[in-house]
């Protein structure tokens, strides 16, 4: 098996079906070399009937994996333990891939001999969402260069293709310390970058992202922005040995960012400026860089499986 497409899921059968069926509809992909791995991170195997229905009609093997222990890293690791592919493509259960998605990822990998390939994500909110719509769709999007090529930074795991041989651990590369707060992919890709991995960008390999309604609010996105801001500071603290100079830099930068954009966000809120949410987001990310340790960690994953 050359390619494994992995979809982690937890109690989102509608989103899972959309994501999985978009894999069944891929064009230009070598179906003879492909398998779909669905990893169910629910305590009970709630996605199993959907996986079985998809397996009955798919032109390639569909592998169902039940990982009852909650946590995003646990789910990804469980999938990789069962996946047989030389390359691992990740698609989230709130994403939908156009027909040429997988072929575009594979083409970029071959062209640039990349260890990881990333593609754009286009956030898509329902028509009834009007308040802060531009901000919300931007928040759930991923933008990058207009042209394909090698890049010196990394993105998240959703919409990516990994070469298994480049992983520090081919079966369990994701750190369990990030199970409930996320960022397990940042830790992995940061380690791979330190080891000399090659990252590439494929603008043609884009996907839609359809956030669940509960996430389409400032209450969710600002908390998530705060958590994203914690990333660089936490990574410096987790380094071996700890990068104290880098940690001081990010915390200092975050303090300034939180103060400047926090004040600006307050002024924009008073005058009802249309870009208020964007400014508040930047303030939250700055605050996250400063308040990154234990008591300030926010859990986003695994709760509903308990």
C-alpha cells in the first residue's frame, strides 16, 4: 500500500461522511495503491456503521480503527499504527476535498522530494452566519504562497501529506502531552524541521472546511486564538534543553502585542468597527504567548469521549 488517507473523527458522522465521500470521488489518484483509514476517537464505536457503509462501496480498502482513549494525538497515532501507506495524507472530519486534491499533494511531493506537503484550507460558513462572517471564515482558513514550492515553515496536519520514512517514529510520532490542547502536529513538524525535513506548499491541493455551528462564534475562536498564541512559547519551554532565550523573546513580544492590540480592540469595539474581531484575535494570540503554562492551557479535544 503506497498511500493511506487518514480521517480522525469523534461523533461527527455527517462531517465524516462528507469528508470520506470526497476521497471516494478523487480523480487522478492511484486507487490501486490507496486505502482510507477512519479512526474513531469516541468511547463507543459510533462511526463504525458509517465506515462499514463506505467500505461496501469504496473502490479501495476502508480500514476502521477504534481508539477509545480520548485525545487528538492518540487518534492520529492509532491510525498510523494500522495504516500501511508509504505516504500518509490527513483530512479532518470537517473538511471536504475537491476531486484533484490527493493528486495535487502527490504531484508536489514528487516534484520537490518533500517530506511533508501542505495545502490551502478555505473556511466556509453557512449562509445564516452573518455576524463577523469575514473574520470567522478567515479564522478557519489557511493561506499560503500563490506558487507551489519549498517552504521553510509548517502548518497544521489537516490537508497534509507526510512521508512515513521521514517521521521520527513511523507509528506513534504525535506527542500525547498535546492530546487535549492540540498542537501535536506543531510539535511533530518542529522536530522534523530540526532534523532537516523538507516542507512544500501545493496551492492546488486545497480543501473546504465547514466548522460545526458551535465553533462559529467569537467565544470559541478567541479562546482558540489564545491557544494558538501559546504555541511558540510552549515549544521553547518543551525543547531539550529548554530555549530560555526564545521563551523570553516570545513572552516579551506577546506582552507588547496583547497590550497594543487589546487597547485597539477596545477602541474598535466602542465605535463598532467592522474589523473588531480581527484585532481582538491578535490581542488574544499575544496574550497566549505570555500566559502559556499549565493553568492557562485550554482543552479543546477529547471531552465528549469521556
